[in-house]
């Protein structure tokens, strides 16, 4: 099996008319560390790429590199990468955006701003839901909604541009773990909130107990394992399987509720027809 461990260099020459305004590159999701040079000048680096794993330091939030020397007809882009943490995805795994610095900055900061607004909004909703729960601790559904809100908010800043690495002094491994766990528990919380807010009951809870046990074991393994285990579990489908199972159960519950309402409606219609028939033919002849 060929793994994606190792190091390498990407080189790209861009030819154009004399440069009239600064240009920029938006680099995202490079596994798992990178450094950029533009026309031989070191511009940006994320983590520390190195040929030796002992000196290599992973980190992969999105970042930009700009070039502003006007009149230039050629830009040589060199990206040095190294990866010793993701066994199946290394190097540039997402497209690099290139354009004027104004356009790139606008697009990037619009994306980051939208993530921040989403995160703050979710955290505020989670705060007042938690306050409601404090006033009524017996209402466990409120606690579940609070946990779901926090999980979605955390997944928002842990994914996309990986703002979590910028905000908190955590390393690549823990940023990856937080991202996976915040996403992984969302489907189960959605199912439990749905059960708490509707009349639907999980009559057969054995599967829920088994799933919760598997999810807890995977979570515990993820917390103590290195980043290699986390990335490998994604590519082997373990993460995807645990993620999709509660969604399938949720869809199944929705179908059962729809069918039940249809049967109840049909039964009520038949009852009304029998009453009308009785009243029609029960009079004197």
C-alpha cells in the first residue's frame, strides 16, 4: 500500500501581462504543513515542513500569500510540503485560488466572517438554552439541545478555515480530534432531541445502546490515539459509518410517523363515513 507520508515541492510558473495590482494565492487544506515562496522570496508558512519527521510540525489552517511588485510579467510559485500524519492524503488536497489581492481578501474574509457570525449566533442560542435548563433541570431535552448547539458551533470553527488552530494554542492533532468529535456526536444528539420533542418513542433501544457503546469506545480511542489513527479511521470508513447510522434511524422514524398519521387520518375518515351512513338509513320508512 502506497502511503502519502513524505515531503515534496510543487512549482508553478505563471505568465501574464505586466502586473498592475497586487495578486494573492489562497491556500487551503494542505496536508499537513507547507511553506510558500514567490519569485524566490519566502512569503508564508503553516507548520514546519521538513524532510525529517523529528523536525516536522503539522498545521493546516487556510492562509494567503500575496505578491505586489508591479510590472512583473512572471511569478514562480513554490510550495514546500511535508506530511507524516495523514496516511492517505498528503500535499495539496484542495484547489488553490488565485486572483487580485482585493478579490482574494474579500472572498476569504467573507468566508471567515460568515463562520464567525454562525459561531457567535449558535453560542448565544446555546447560552440561553442552558439558562432555561438551569431553571428546569428535569427537562433533559434542553440539555441535549444545548450540547447539539455547542457541537455545531465547534464544528463550524474547527472545519472550513480551521479557525480553531488560530484562536487556541492547540496542535494539529487536537484540532483534528475536536473537529471529528464535534461532527460525530451531532447525528445522535439530533435523534435524541427529536425523540424528546415529539411523541415518537424508541421502542427497541437495544440498537441505541450498542451504537452508544461503539461511539463511546471510538471517542475514547480518538482522544488517546495520534493523528494518524484519526485520519486512518476516516479513510477506512469507520468515522463515516458511525456518523451515518443515527441519520438512517432518524429517517426511519420520520417515515414511521408519516405512515402512522396517514393511517390515523384514513381511520378517522372511515369512522365519519359509517356515522353518516347510519344517520342516513336509520330514519323511518
